[in-house]
C-alpha cells in the first residue's frame, strides 16, 4: 500500500513582487499553503481528495497557473510499508514482445527507488540477466522503497522547500535571445512537442553542433578500383545501418563503414563480450531482430526530429537550450552509432587533435572498448543505455528538458557578507537523487560534464548520467566549465535502478519515473553540474585562492534570481572529496556558506559515514550557536588556512579551531599564544585581499 504524507507550511498572506530569472518577467504572487507528498507515495494518491494537482487537464505549456492545498494532521493518511510482493523478479526483463509504457492518465507523482547505497553487491557482467532489460509489463515494476514513518529525519526534510511547491508560476514558454527552443511551444496538453522549424535548417559553423545529417558532412572514400571520391557521409551512414545486422560483429562493421579512419584503432572487444557472454542466444536474437531496428529507424530519422543545428553552449555566455525528450533520444542514438563528425577521441591526449578540443566526446566508441577486468562497469552502463533506448523507441516520450549554462560575473564579497547561516540537515543514509527529490541536486561534476560516463569511470557523476541517460546529451553541446560557470538541467528523467559504486556498480532493473511535470512539460527534477578543483596535495585547498574558487563555483551552482521562499533546498554531499582530494569538513562549510548566500537550505549526505555526520553536525552547531554570519565564517576560515599553510607540526582539527575562535572560553586563550606575529600579518593581508574583485583561475585536472 502506498500512502500520502502531509505537513503544514506556514503561509504568507502578502503579495510579493517576483521575478523570473530566465525571462525577466514580473509577477504578483501569493505563496500558497503547501501539500507535500512523500516520495514513496504514488498509486494510492491519484484519487486522494487532498492530492496536489500540478498538471490538470486545462493547463498547457504556455500557462502560468498553480494550485496547492493543505490538510490538517488529523486528515493525513498513515504511512505503511510498500507491498514487496509487487517487486519484479529477475526474469522480468526481456519480453517476447515489447510493451509500451503506460503513463498514468492522471497527475503524476514523485517516485523513488529502493535505496541501495548501504547494500553494495559484488559486480559481474553477467550476474543480472540481460533479459531483465525488457520486462513483459513495465507497469508492474515497483520502483518504491519501504517507508519509515517513524524516521524523524524525514520529518525534518519535509519542512524544506522543494519544487514544484515552492516555485513561482512559470511564464509562457517562448524563445528569447539567450534561450533556444527546438520545438514549437504551442502544443496541446498530452501531445508530443513538434520539431521547429518544420523542415531541416542547417548551420555548419563553429557556433553550432555539426550535425551528421548536414549536407556539408562530406567524406572521402575509396572505391574498389582505388579511385577516391567525396560522398555524403549521411548517405554512407544510412547505407551502412540499413544493412542486415544480426550480430555485434555486423554492428561493428556497420559503424566502421562510415568511420574508415578508425579501422584498426577502435576496440569493440567489450561490445562483443557483452553480447556473446552476457546474453543467451534467444536474447541476442531478440535484440538484433526487434530492438536494434527500432533504434536504427529513430536514429536515421534525425533530419525530421532535430530540424535545426544545435547551438553550442560556450564559455562566458549565459544561455538556455530546451529540447524535447524525443530529440534527446534521437541524438543519443546517433551517438551510440558514432555518427557525429569529429567527436570521437581515444583518450585525453588526443583531445587537441579534434575540431572540439574544449568539449567532451559524445560518440560511444569508448564504451565499446574491451578491458582486462571481466567485471567491466561498461557492461552495466550498456544495460542502462539499452534499457533507455528500448523505452524511447517503444513509446514516444512526450516531455521536455532545459539545459542552462549559468555564468556569473557579479560574485559576493565573502568577507563582507552580513547574511546568516541557513538550515543544514546532515544525513548518513539516503542518496541525493532519492531523498533529495524536489531539491536542487548536485552533480559532483568533471569540468567536461559527464566525466568518464562513456569510459570506465563509475563514480557519482557517471552513475547519475547512466541512470538518467538524457544527461549524456549535454556532452554534445556544453563546453568545459570555467571557474564561475555551472550547468543546470531541469526535467531529466530517471530510467534505471542501480546498486553499488565504482567497480561494484550494477544495473538493477527498469525504473518508472513518476515525478510530476511542470507547465513546460519538464519533470520537476533539477540537477546542477558543478566541478570541484582537483588538488595534488591536500593542503593546497587551504589557500585563499582555492577556498574563494570553490565558494564562487558553489555559489554559481546555487544562485537563482528569486526570493528564498521560492528556492528549493540544495541536496549535496562530499563534493570533490574522492580522487580530487577535497576535505569533507571544508567542503561542507564552503557549500553551507554558498547555499546561505544564495538563500537556500542545505541537505548534506555523508554516504553511510556516521563519523562524518557527527563531525559536520558539530561544526554546524559551532557556527550557529554563536550566530555567526557568512563574513565571520570567511575570516575564521582564512585564519585556519594560514595556520595550515605555515604550521609544520600539523594544524588543529577544523572543529577544534572553530570552537576556539568562535567562543570566548579558555580554549581560545590556549590557542592564542601559538599564533605568531607573522601569522597575524599574513591573516590581515588575506582578509584585505577579499576586496580584490579578481577571480583566480585554478587549473583543474580532467578525470575520466
């Protein structure tokens, strides 16, 4: 049984002038009382009298209405455990005939999947039958975890802002100078967006993605007589993929049919191992006879689905791009078949030999590589991607997604900020994408967005891109991120469940995302990709330049031109604390300062570390009990950084230092004699340097 969880939100009775950061439009808005549904509640809430209607039948993509209701505690249904009997078996994944996904005809509700962060499983490329990728009835898949009505932490989380409840009404969807829309925004509710313009319009230049179907995409080929001639590469692509393909070897030959220059260089051993070792003969036949032809048909329909070249989201420019989910799927299918010209690299050292040296690669050739380790995470990623491709080719997706390259020039003077520290909740359990539903979810990004998702990389960012494959398309048009830039993605959908992390990552089945859509047709899921600095030595992060860079980057990610009451909380964690050697205590303070400056609360996930949870909670209590403002915290950090850089016998723990500086007890007096005159002079110079408006550009290491 599913249940509905409600709570009171203190209503505001006054009208407030609101601004839309995208369209600059002004609205008079009355904050409603809020009904917040628990993420575990889905099916039983559809006909509930107090159910929040976020997309009624009279709404459309161009509307700006909103509605919400509030119920009393006595009216709130009780939460019960999910019915485990509806969970899928391991044999559900490969149907004899592909079933369409039946979305609810009524309003969609938040969905979640079984939390697996505490249940790491051993990985094998064949432990999960590949037939699970194709369930006989997708509607029977239960994506819900068990509820825990006694969990006090859930009650705390319920009072934080989430979208769509906290959001201001959306303006009419229409193209602007800095916002390109790749479909006609004037559509009827429930209809799939129609591409715009009606017929293909090409732009073959440095400001746009060079499309595979462009008339200017030419290729030098050699015929049987040894004569060379120039042909349309799109014609070669169509000819190669229209041939009979009944094995992975045939698929390799087809892909190399329009990538002659990579014969002998590209490695397809991983692809062959996947199909020949992980699938039964029946499963292989079903894929090549039923699934692959649908994938090819949609990929080759590119000129009719994406009818204009895609603008590149370049450095130093704040721009938006909104496209339909069908357009994203078509582009990713072309990436799977490696059709994008000059967008393939073998490794980072070859990046500068391409036409797009400051962009990630997008063609999937690296995902097909074979590796010595038989438990390659590439196989699990292929399961995620093929499940996604099966879904979008069996039923046309009808939603939209917005990609926003956010670039800020006006940055805070951290040492002078009078703003107070906002609410922070620290959790050792849960994951960002589940317990952080409706919040601004942080992707611990590489500056080349997606990191190693198309290679062997499989940590936080790569996993998020694998379970939400629509994120991968951003690699096609997003240039590597600068120091004051982030990528904000709104509307991305989750298609896969998973378990494990890094080399234990496993695809765990299909996921039916029931997150509601906003009036533009986007899922109410928002993610920000922001890249941390990679440090060679852990002490390098304790400098003015490094702390300021990370603060500015996090602030860029959390900033939105709206009142705090209309901003969702941030769901984050150990950002840049893995291979990049970030200190979790410092990163927590940095993200807390940035979120507070931006007017957002923070939920911090320590990913099963009770020790870190206690440390961060003590740090937070130390900051808040003394009513410190952001400027105070900045000055304390500068003092601590100076000690780290200058003390040879090791610095005090950050928590101990915070307690000694922020309180007036004897511990502070014990610490004072250890600060020399030269320390004081250096501290003063560091604090004065805050007034320098220049932003130090830190060279970041690429990680794939």
